[in-house]
C-alpha cells in the first residue's frame, strides 16, 4: 500500500523528489521488505581476494593464516599416517618370525588353550621331561565346554526302544500326536460313515440334524399348491376344523378379502379425495420452493454500481475492495444446455410388454361358505358371477 505524500522522504533536488514520488505510487507484485538485497561484488574486492595467496612462494601473504594452514596440514598428515598404520597392521604378522614372540604389548588372544600334555613324561619314550608342561589344565573348566558324545546320541535306546528319560510321558505325548495326525488325514478323504449312517464330524452332524428338524416342520406344505384351485382354498385346507387354528395365513387372507370387495369400492371415493389433497399440497409446496429459490441475478445487483454503497470503496482499481465470492452459478443459455447437458443422459430402459392382469393380482373368484349357513344337501355347486356382470350390477 502506498504512503501519503506528506510522509514521503524529501530529496536533495526536484528530480530526486519526483523519483521518490513515482516509486511510492508504484504497486509491486512482491513486498520489498521480504526481498533479500542483491550484493554487487566489485572488481577491487575480487582483486584483493586474488592477492591473498602468493603463487611464487606458494604461501599466504598473511602470516597468521599461513601458520594456521600449516598446522592443519600437519594434523591431517599425522591422522592419515595413523590410519595407514592401523590398516597395515591387519595384513602384516603380529609376531616375530624367529622366536615367535608377540610384537604387541598385550596378547590379542586371551582364550585359554588346552595343555600340550597332561603328564610329566614323554609319551613316546617314557622319559621324564626337563621342562614342565605348558598351560597345565585348570581344576575347573573355563569358557566353552566341549560337547560330550552322549549328547549327540538319539533320545531313545535302540536296544530297549525306550526313551532315556521320562519314557511314559513322552510315549503318551507321541501316541496322542500320532492319533491327531491320523484323524486329520482320515477326515480329509472320508466324510460320511455308511455303517452308522452319520457324519464323522460331530459339528457337521449336529448342523445336519438341526437343518432336518427345520425342514420337517414345513414338510408337505408345497404339495398343496399342486392341488386344484377349489381344493387349495377350501375350509379344511385353510384352518383346522377342530381348534380353528389358521394353517395358511396368506390364503386365508385372500379368501377373507373376497367378501370385502364391495366395501372397498365404497371407500374408493374417500381414498381418491385424500390422494388429490396430498397431490395439491405437494404441488403448492413445490411452487413455493421454486419462487423462494435464490437467483444468481440477485447477486449481480450487489456490484452493479461498481462500489460499496456503505464504505464507498470501488470494486475495481488500485484501492479496490475484494468482492465476496458467490456460490450461485449463472443460468446457462438454452443453446448451451442443448449442446452440453448438465448431467449424463442414460439410455431409457427397454419397455417390456406387461399384461393388464399383471398390474394388480386378481383375487381368486371363490365362494366362501361359512359353517353357520345351511349347505345345499344336493351338493349343487354355485359358480361365481363373471366380472363384467358384477360391475354392471354394481353400477
């Protein structure tokens, strides 16, 4: 942001004042206080740096810098020499090749060695030794102990065919493990026992029994659907004649609805009125939502004057006020909507030919005979009236 004119610094001339004024009015795309100033190196400074080292005498002209450089070089040379000696000691013998004495201050290998002999005489000619044996074996062994030969043997005896220790427990464990392995391999290839007529697996047998009990409860239910229509919807098939327990609830409800058809026709007028009432309320609510919907043109009217009427700040220019982002989008033109639809157009599903009777399942045209009404002793069957005749009679 630019500073006022009365706060600008004064120059020594009129031209310098104009430069200061022009600089203050310029709007830069960056902040000058955040930019690091560029340091310009002159030829004089570069020539002074080149004169610090004398190429003829191969040393620095400054005495202190030359002494520090020599001390650093000497220190680096001594460190390199020490590293070279350490590396060399890895490939050269560490003992004297004549008397086999160690050339180091301490012996590298301090592990106790076995003695060269355990007796005080020569085992070949049985003559006493003039020099005592080297490294006599101590009373208690130190360090690693050699493995005895019996530890490398089998855990059981090949003669008695028994374990050396804890034979009974280990034998029972081995027998149990062998039975489990045999059972697992047997069940992988065998599933059903034909002699006992059951599954080998107890869990599978219990699951089969539970499933069979569930099937026994509904056994024979589907066989009634294969009977004639009148036999399916007779009283003895729908409920128990002794205790009046309903056996087929879905079919009993269909038979009960046959007598309520006339009552349903009377209720149709009231149901249609309720449907029309809900449809009108939905239409009115949809219209109110459409009228109260926020339009994008309303947001355009906010910036139509080009400035904020409250603060008088312009929306354009150097001292402009930022506009509030608008969430609404302008309505596209009709031609743009035709060329680029707002959503993906999915193909219409294929229309299958559906018979009229599939729109609403037709209730069975049967005659429900109550046990309270007398039955024709002649056994004459009364056929139901046709649908067209019934509708004409209702009207």
